[in-house]
C-alpha cells in the first residue's frame, strides 16, 4: 500500500460519517425521469456557476 495514503488515513483507523439521505425533492431532481428533472440534470453546472458567482462576498471600501 502507498506510504502516503497510510500516513494520511492512519492505516484505515479514520472513520468517516455516513452520508445522510438527501431531502425527497433533491432525490427527485437527481433520480426523476420527467422533463423538469432531466432539465435540472442537464443544467446543473450552470446553476452551480450562477450560485457561486452570487455568493461572492463584497465589501465596499470607504
């Protein structure tokens, strides 16, 4: 096994928490098969880029 991996992950002694089940609506967006859900999956990168831009902090210099 890779020495770096073993050192970083303490030879498997690190336990990660289980991933929680997503909210029902989010599950539908990723697993649903109607046109709305397919459009969401097609455009998810655009949504991510949009929200990343919107969430930038701005502090005006006085």
